[in-house]
């Protein structure tokens, strides 16, 4: 039993009599699995990627035929239901990530991996362009053994084309916490195609204003939206 189930069990005892505990457990298991069952019944699968600022990553995946939905959020850390400011502090362990719902009959997981690799630099540790911090680390969160195997094989192929070692984490998917509503489809709402400047790992950083622990990065200023993520 994990911590979530333990907490639910305590709530169950408070709200149900001991004799009704089995029925309460049935209700809880239904609540936990209903979203996953809906995806399976619809033939939809999930993939989760972290590749720097989730605004641009989400925008890239939303352009792919076969992607049915995207959600930006936080995962890979220890804090429950973190806020954006908490994630930016670097103390939660979470990354900015995108959860992608896709129809495998129209787009394969391997094709999504190609999009992931093409839209960031996987050789920079805890950094994408001028965005610095562990929340911007490169990571693939696999949902089953098939995704794990595909991710590892894909990384090996990509490494053959890179001079520098790839630092992308390949780790099991864990609790995913959707980000605040204003982050969802952020660029699409503003008519922006991408938020990535595309700085290469071997390109020197000159005249750049770093984004550290939630500060405002250069590319955000270039968007000229009059607002920031903070």
C-alpha cells in the first residue's frame, strides 16, 4: 500500500463504518482508476516528457496529428500539489513536464520521442537555453515497460549523433500535478508558435539574462506578452 492509499484508507475509516470498509475501498479504487479506464476504453495512451519550459514543449506536441490532449504540470518530485512558485524554488524536486494523450493508431510513441528529442538540447544538465534549474531538466517518464524500452533505444540512437553525453533521465512515471490554468496552452492562447530560442549546448552564453529560480528569461521578454510565469 502506498502513501496515497494509506491516506485514503484513513479517510475511509472516518467516513465509513468498519463494516462498510470493503465497500468504501471499492469506491476508492473506482475513483483512482476511472481516468485510466477511460483512456483505455478510448484507445488513448499517455506519455510524459520534460524538456525545459513546458510552454514550448506543449506547443510542439499539440501540432502532432494523433495527439488528442496535452496538460502541462509538475512531476518527478516529492511535494504534493505544488504551486509554480514552489517548483521554481528548486526544493520540490519536480520538473516542468507535459502529459500527452495520444492515439497509437495515428501516432506512435517512437514518433513522440522524435518530437521530444528535436525540441530541446538533451546534453545540458538542468538547463534549456537561458532557463536554469532542476525544474528544467530533461526527462522521459515512462508509463509501461514498452515505453521504457523504446525510450532507452531512442536515447542510444540519439547519443550516436552527439559529441556530448545525453543527460536525459528515463524514469517511471509518478504523480503528475497539473499546473495552474493560466499555464495550460499558454502560447496557443497568445498566438505564439514556440517559446524555445534554440541555444545549442556548445554555443556560448553572451548577453543573456539567466532565469534562475523562477526569474524572467530572455525568451519570455521576447514574447512581449506583458506577463511572466511568476
